C-alpha cells in the first residue's frame, strides 16, 4: 500500500512539474511578448514626451 501510494505520488509530482513547466513556458512567452509590446509602447510614448520636454527648453534658450 505504502509503495503504491508513493508511486502514485511520484506520478502526481511529475505531472504537476510538467504542468508547472508548461505554465512557466507560457508565462515566459507572454512576458517576452509583453516586453516587446512595452518596448514599442515606450518608443511610441516616450519619444513625444522627450520632444515635448525639448521644445520648452529650446524656447527658453531663444
């Protein structure tokens, strides 16, 4: 009985590990996609901001 429960437990562990691994893989790909998106977003979002900040400086310099 004990041996049997141990083997089933081991099977459980491996299956849960596989699930965790697949979840982690999905998470990683999601994070990678998010990172790429956020990089594009920051390029889109911050460059106008910089221009906005540069314009008053240029005006004040004149």
